[in-house]
C-alpha cells in the first residue's frame, strides 16, 4: 500500500517508510510504483516523492511515464498483442514454450519498471527467432515463427520504440548493461528540496550536456558549468556540503531548524554579522542536544559544519550565500513570480547562465524581510523599490529589490556582486580592461590631484575602476566617501591603513526621508577638512554642489566619482542639462574615463574595456563638443584590442598633464621628462603583472601589494632625487625592482 496525496495536479508520495530507493531514475521498484499510480490517476502534472528529502519531477518527466502507461494500455487493450489468436495454433507452443508468460512479464512488469530492458528482451527474441529461421527446414516451425514474429514481436517492438525513453536509449545501447540506470538518470532530473530549506535544486545536468568547467570555492563548495549543444546559455551548477549529507544529519538539521525557526535575535540586534554569531551559538547547542538525544555521535567539526549550514538558512540568506561566494559570479537575478524559474547568474567567463537553484516564495519573502531589517529602508506598495547592500561570508553585493505595484507579479531581486577584495589597476591590466600604459597614466593623474569622472553604462565596471583609482592614492591622504548604496571597499581600505570617512546618503530611487540628502552630505564633507573626495555616483542635486565647489577651488586634492553616460558629451549632457550644473562649473572636471561593455561579433560574448580617456579643456563657452573642449588622450582600437595614445598625448599637448607638470620644478616645460615618468609608472604596473603570471602568484596584483608597491615607488623616487638631484627613471626602476624581488623572495 502506497501512501500518497493528490491535489491540484500534484501527486505527493510519502516514502518515509520505504525500504527501496525513493527515486524514479535510480530504482526500478520506485518507477514501477509511480507507473501504477499514474494508471489510476488523471491529470498529474507534478510528482513529489517525499522521504528525508523531497524529489520533485516536473510535467515533462511525468509525461515520460504516462507515455509508458498508454503504451501498455495499447498493447493489452487496443492491439491485444498477447492473445492466443495472435500467437497462432496451440501446436506452436512446442516451438516457443512459455510465450504468454514471457510476454506478460515484458509488458506487465519490465515495461513499468525498466522499459529499456523490456525493449531489449523483445529485440533479443526477434534476433533469436530470425537466426533459427535461417537454418531450420521444418515447415511447421517456419509457419509458427512467422506468425510469432509478424503478429506479436515485431508490432510489439515497433510500439515500444515509440516511447521517448526507448527512442532516446536506442542509440546508446552499445554500452548498456541490463540493470544499469544510467540512461534513466540522463532523462529524469528531479529538483531536490532539503527538509530545512525552501529552495529546490537539481543534482544532474540537462540531457545531452557536457562539462566545460569545474572548480572549487571556499567552504567545500564545487561549481560545474555545463553546455548543451545548440543552446546559447550555459548551465551553472553549484554543490554545497548541505546537498550531500547523510540521512541522519538531515534529520538532525531538520529538527534543529524547526526548534530555531521561531527564534529571533534580540530586538537590538540589527546587524547581520551579530545575528549570525547568535544563531551559530544557538545552532551548536541545539545540534549537540538533538544528536545526543537520538544516539548519534558527532565530532566537534561535524557539529560546527551543521551549525554553519543552519545559520545560512535561519539568520542568513540561504542559497544566495552559495552563489555570492563565487568570485567569478558578477550578477545574480531572481525573477518574479519567484518559484517559476531558476536563479540566473552572469559569470565572468561564461556570461549569463541558468543555475540549478530554484527559489520559492518563502525564500523571497524571507530575504525581503531581512533586507528591510538590516537596511532600515521600507519595501511596500508605497515604496516598491529597495536599494541596499549585502555582505555575507565570501561575498559583497549591491541589492535591488522590487515588489508590487512596480512588479505586478511580486518580489524580484537583482544582485551586483562586488569582488570581496577590490579591483586594482594591475588586475585590470591582467584581464585586458586597460593596458599598462593606461594604468601608468591614471596613476600620474591621480597623484596629480585631478578631478576624474568614470562614466559608462550599467555593468561596465565604473565603480570597480573608481575603487582601483582610490588605491593609487598614497595613504597620507584623507579620503571622504559619499554613497547612497555602499559599494566602495571602504572596510578593506581601512584595513590597509587608509584614513577614510564614509557617509551614507538618501537614495534618489527609494528616497527614504530619514536619510540625509546627497547634496547636504556633500556640503558636510566639504567642511570636514581638506580631503580627497569620492562620490559613489553623481546622479542628483549634489552635482551642483560638487561642481561649484570644484570650480571655486574649495578642493585641492583628487575628486572622483562615477556617472551613467557612454561618451564625454553624454557626461556633459547629463550633468548640465539633466542635473542643472552650469556649463562654466562643468569645466571643473579634468578627466573623463569611459568604460564600456563590448560584445563579440557573434553577440554571444561580452567583455569590459576602457574605451576612452578624455581631458576637458577650459576655453569653450557653450558646447565643449563643438568648441573642441573634449580632447581624447587615449582611444580604444578594436582591431588591436587596446587603448592607443592620441597624437595630442604623444606630442605633449595635453593641457591636464602640462598643468600637473607646472607644479613640479623639474618637469615644468620639459615634456620628455614627464613622458618618461609616465612610462616609468606604466613599467612598474607591467612588471607586477608579468611576475604574477610568471610565478603563478595572483596575490601580487591584489590591493595590499599594489598599495605597498605604489608607496615604495614614491619613496624610492624621493631617495633618488635627493641622491642625484633628478628623477632618474632607470635608477628608480632598478631600485624598485630590487625591492620588489626581495619582497617576493625571488632570485
């Protein structure tokens, strides 16, 4: 007797007391039980086999077995292939004894449990009879064999081959062994749901997929990327320790989860990190108590592993934390209505991929509640957009949540993952976004204290590039960072020894009244003393305050920010015409860097590049584009896939660079020395990238190394100038290289 419940098209089978494997693809007994239920029930759209874990089979997989039910019915009722009329005279029994029993076994047993075996048994009998007919001269045998073949076996073989399962199996039978369920595992891909989580996940890749990448990430997680021939999107499968626990551990986790699910951190705990600490302590205690109560001995390391999993699905963000722990994931998308489609990710190497994770409505509601709690921002019909940030073990992300009425089908989420460690200019050189010369030039401009706007479309890498520019600053400078959503790696910079003050402002999207408007925060920042000023994104009234302060000379250090625009004139148009900054104030901007997301000719691949570095000259009156106010210094060559210096830069006619040179006695009026110094800085960046590749040491390009290398470069410059009276580029590089090799313990 099978315990089941059938409601609204969902057949839920209770397998908790089964001694057989509760899996259609792994167990012929389970397939046979499901077959029998589908013979009785009409309108089944989904099958859920519930044991310790739930296995869910969607409608296309249900149809595979329903098709077998129809084939059996056709054989037994419509065609009536198993009948004495079809089998011929009774005297044929002596040539083919046991025909009826054999056929009944094939159609009534093998077909419902192992249809591939059923087809093979029929095919083997056909071959056997044909072989015997070739050498037999007995006319009666030939007559009986012909009847058996043409009336029963061949029609039965043809009917069986119409099944999708058998049609898929036929080309793969060469290596098939009876009892092997490999082909069924290729056809049946249930989504799995563990007892303590609402998200479902798939363990097996799509039919016909082949593995193209496999790697591990922290915490014992494994990632596989699969490709299906003819498909333009790859499949991103992530496997975490909680996907492969023993049944006993699942039961312990489920019991611990149920006992903790109603527990909440104390009301004063509104920080995610503190909440996780509290739940981890509670989880350790509950797991220890439950395991002891049911007589299961767990090591301390096992208890800690289970407690970490428990925290992930109670105080944490569940499967979101798994995906965000992967540094090669750039974006994560969860579409509404949640539960009907999987999570999608944008991968650094394989672009947009479909994952094996399918969140539920319960997941979405739980995440939205936590985002409201930890951000302090509303999310409701009056405020249908929530812009915030998320930091979880292994990853940081900018979060955008939308709900009704903006999203008519409910909650939807988008996560822009930030690198756990900030990008650096050498890292951008390594991945091809810029070349070493551009890195050297940007270092020169940053150290020259110029005003820089990094522009581009969404996802072009603006904020990452801005972060990399900040790391070119020496740690003697104070930095004020103003953002509405916390994306810049301020915490990392503090750990590196930077003097940084961060200010969080009201989002122009969500407009939370309790938060300070950006323009007021900027005015406050200007009163906090002489500082480098970083604006996370220029997109509101603060632009007027910023440019006015820059114009009147209130700022003497580098000022930088990002803005949505795809060309220098687009930056001008947005700032002057959209944000209301007077054209004369716009002249305070010195450099515009344009980042872009480029596509390959086939449209299947994307890559980030800096495509232009332009200076803003000051002699124009109304329109910088028409009056020659925008002068490119570097332009992207698609043919060569790199930035190339323009004639203006090569001929020493850059206004901005000459303005910087005027402040250095040795460089004033000596373009050759300025150019040599830029090339020297570029050579330093290039050397770091080369050593990283040569030694297989990617950490050389990370923030701590870059900051130290930059500052040592400046200290060596100072030493050389004191010793020889000038900035001797050859001597500076030799000393820097010696220091770098010693730091690497190389040579």
